[in-house]
C-alpha cells in the first residue's frame, strides 16, 4: 500500500491538522473504513475518524463516504483531519543517522537533540523522517522498497534525545502500533529535574492542551478533560538542588513527562516551555548563576533522554531491548553537577 506522507499546517489557533492519502492493496479484505483508518493512522481515535466522515472529510475515489463504507482493493482513500491542508511532498535528504539496529522490518535510531522527528509546519525539511527516507531509498533491493517510507509509531520532542523505533514494512507498522496502543512496550527515560525528589512514585493526571498556551500541555487531575496519563519515576542520583531520575511511561501522551513533572513541582532542567530554564533552586550568588548558565549551554533544550526501548519484534515476536548512552552534552552536565556537589 502506498501512502503520501501526512502534511501538517497551522491554523489561527496554532493547532496542527493532518492529511493522509492511501492506495489500498489489491489483496485488502473488505472491512469498514473507520477500522481501516484506525489501523493506519497512529495516535487517532475512532470518534475522530467518524466525525471526519460525518463532515465529508473522508473520500474514496474522490467521493465522500460514511464511516461504515467497506474498503475495497485499489480504492484511493483520503482523509483530512479536519481541514484541507497545504500540499507538501516528503523529500529524501542525506542526513546522518545513528542507527542502533536494523533488519528487514524495523530500524531503531538514536536521535540527537535539536532534530525534529516528522515534517510539519515550518519544518518540512531537515527532519529525521527526511533522513530515513533517503536511507530507505539507498538500501539494497528488498521488500522495504515496496513500502518505501518510514512508518512512525511514536515520536520524540525536538530536543529530546534517545531511542526511537520505526517500521520498514506495512505489517511491522501495524504490529508495532498495536504494541504502543496496548502499552506493551517498555520505554524508560532519564531526566534531570529541579529539586530533590526523595522517593520513587508515580504521577497520574489527564494531559490536554493548555487552556492558556496552546503550544504546551497541562495536567487536569480532577477534570474530565484531556487523556489519561501515568508516569512512574525513581531517583537515580541526587545533587541536592537537582535530581537525576528514571521515568517509565505507562501511557504515551504529548509532552507527558515534561507536563507531569512540572505538575508535581519538579520541572525538567533547561525546559523553556515548562519553566525549567530559570534558576529554581540554589543561591543568588553570581558564581552559582554562572555555573547554571554554563550547564544550560550544554543542552539544546530540556534534559530528557530516551534511555531504553523494548518491544516484541513484529515478525519473530521475540522481545528485543535496546539502550543508549548519554549524548556528550549530557555526560558533561552530570559530571559538572557531581563536581559542584562535592
């Protein structure tokens, strides 16, 4: 099945909307179009798809259809969620990739900070996906060439470094997407946060777009708003004024760790969007201020690193696990705090 990459635009309220186009495989079973699209589009909901159908935004062979339409082989399906978007094609670019693992079905990349994962508004080029597309196009001939595009099942923020798995086949995409949906993957992050977190624990609170700033997420612990989210954390190393912690995701919401830790009073170190790029603990001396500014300069943004990733291989079903070392800036940052603490 061929799919044009989703394109993103920004409307007056700075919301992002997506547009997808699929050419259905000749051997596709006759299934409802809402189920078909649920399987193909990551991080969406049946309600969102049905609403798009009700508004005439799902078309088959250029004609609007209802959500109970049965998909047929060779159908051309397009969906706009929820408004028409600009037409931008994905461009293959020779961007260096740190590939941790690769086989016929999956590729695991150790993403550096300051790299956007997917093309979007103001970032149509220079992304991880642009680099992956170039890599795919230059692989030896294999079944990957029939698919021809990176299949994203999860993402990392621009300035979050670490491990990310990408599907290389349609079957792998569906298999991995289900694992992320069923929460059977194992994702662990390292984060440096402001303050001394004494004990391990977990944060439970719905996450939704902030009512005051649409660019960030907020926690709504007692409201019927946002999506259910759970983050587990435990201290790894203490520096008094900041703490290095490990976070394990039970759910995978946008900015989940960043929003949850701010909610409990421990924003990520150097997190501009969530208030961690200011001196929140310590003295007011000029030497301490200089020390913190030097620490901030070692990172592109928030101190968050996707340390480990585990999932079932989509073909063998064997559990595979990967770990990644800290980037150079992280290593220097932790060492500076160790020296300062002593």
